[in-house]
């Protein structure tokens, strides 16, 4: 009896298992989808352009040398505070002092030559006056027939020669005076070069870079060598950031901006767009434009060269209808959607109101299938997008994703009985 009961129990279990397997594999396939929803909300929305840039002083002056020579003395170092006109370095002036002395001697020689020419000019004038008197006497004697006309002609020739000599003496005197002015100009140039051996600060500021050391020789040729870089005012900084060409159209002067630096994690600094430079920068076929953002630095925490992560607010609205960007990216399967199921989903636009293209979002219809609704996207903050549409109200649920509850049936071997 026990063995018979055991056989009956096993047969019943096998029958139940076979029936369940047959129903599982041969019954109707459950392809129903579970959809994920997000609500249409009303609230503030801020569109921004993000980029990275470098902190720099607003005015940064490169100090060089206009003369060549060996640096004899350096009077400032990194982070030194300097005033306009302050002596910061000195080039060995010995060669330039000799040039000044030589130029002074040339001036003295030129002035002496002028004195000689002036004396010769006076002598030439005296000779001219003498020959004029001699010519007048001989002219009267010829009229009275006391001398021959030949004597008068000789006196006329002597008079012409004296006049020419006087003109030559006058020209030589003018030339000597011009030579004096030339030598004086050379002397002034030599003195200027001597003064340029004293390197002075052109502005009030802080030395942020020193490129030379004492004893180093600098050579000034076509380009002045860099000795120092002086930041005029570190309390007033700026961020030079590169904006992609796709986003630069949304950047305007006066827009508010915030930025962070790695040195002060969790702290945000405020600024304002001061300039949008029109010169394009092309690197690896990527076109960017330089945008200047002001950065107040009253505590001198920000240092030149720091990398700033900038966020420029391009648009801000206090109360708009908005949906998650995932709703604009969602596209249902063709066999589960209603009419228009082959249309592509819209992409969130970053443009201002009225500039976006038409897009679609999907809601669950009365038949349980997704239904497309045309929307006009507005501004976006990267997570949510403004929608301009009369068919969607606040609180409405739109589809943002889906997941299957059961896998579709597939051809497979018969059901296992164990």
C-alpha cells in the first residue's frame, strides 16, 4: 500500500509539472511593458553655458630691456610690491658711460669747428668789403682816364671772387652749426641709453614673474627680452574662457557668471561677462571664442594661472512648465505605440523661447499605448527643459523610459520535467 501511494504521488507531481510547463511554453506570450513616468512641473529654470578658463590679471605688463648688457643688480623678487618709476634692476653702465663721454667730446669738437668757421666767415666778409672799395676807386679812375679799363676789369673779377668766398664761408659756418646739432643729438641718445640701463617699473603692482638673475647677459635686438611681469592690480582679476561656437551665440555682455577653482573646493565666485572677442581660435578643427569674465579678488585668494570652471547664466525664468530631458529623448517601440510611432523624439533645445524646434513627448493613451504630443522646447539647464504647449498641464505624466515584465516567447526544446 505504501509503495502504491508513493507511485500515485509521483505521477501526480509529474502531471502537474508537465501541465505548468506546457502552459508556460505554449500559452500566450506576455509582452506588456512597464513605463517610467515623470510629471510636468512648474518652477524656475536657469539656462547656462559651462566652460573652463584661466585666471589672469586685468593688466599684466611685461618689463623688458631696450639695451643689451650684463645684469649688474636685481632689486626685486617674486611677489615684490613695486611703485611706478621704482628701480627694479640695473644693467652694467660702463660701456654706456664711455659712449656719453665720447659724444660729449664730439660736441665740443663740433662747437670749436663752428668758431673757426665763424672766424673765416668774418674774414671773408672783410675781404669782400675791401674788394668792393677797390672796385669803386678803380671805376672812378677809369672814368677820369687815369687808369686803363683793364684795371677796372681786374677789380671786378676780384670782387666776384670775394663774394663767392663770403658765400662759401657762410655755408661752411651753417654746416658746422648743423654738425653741432647732430653731435648734440648723439649725446642725448647716449644719455638715454645710459639711463635705460636703470630698469624701472612702468606701473604700480606686484611682480608675478622674474625671468633673469644677476650676472645674466640680456641681448636686445628686434625684440626686447623679458625680464619681469608685473600685475597691475591683483584685486581685479579676469577669467579668459573658451566658449564653443555652438554656445557663443547665447553669451551677451553683462550676463552674470559664477566660477569655481580647485584651490577652494565648495566655494563659488561671482563675475560678469565683460567682453566677447570676435577672433576665433581653431584647434583640431574645433572653433572656440574667448570670453572675458570679471573676477573680483579683494582677499587676494585667487592667483594668476588658476583654472576656473565657469558657468555663464544665459537665461533665467521664474515660473515655467518644465519636463525632464529624458522625456524628450524617449522613443517607444514601433509595435507598442499609436499613430505616429515612427516619428523621432525631439531633442532638448538650448535656445531662447521661440527659437526651439518642434519635438515630441509621449503619454499613455486610453488604450494603454504611448501617444505622441507635439511640444515646443524652450530653455534648458541640462536636466529639465521648458515646454511651450497647451496640451500638457502641470502635473501631467510623460513617459521617460520603459522596461519589459516578460521576455517574448522563443523557439526552444520541450519543457523539462524536473
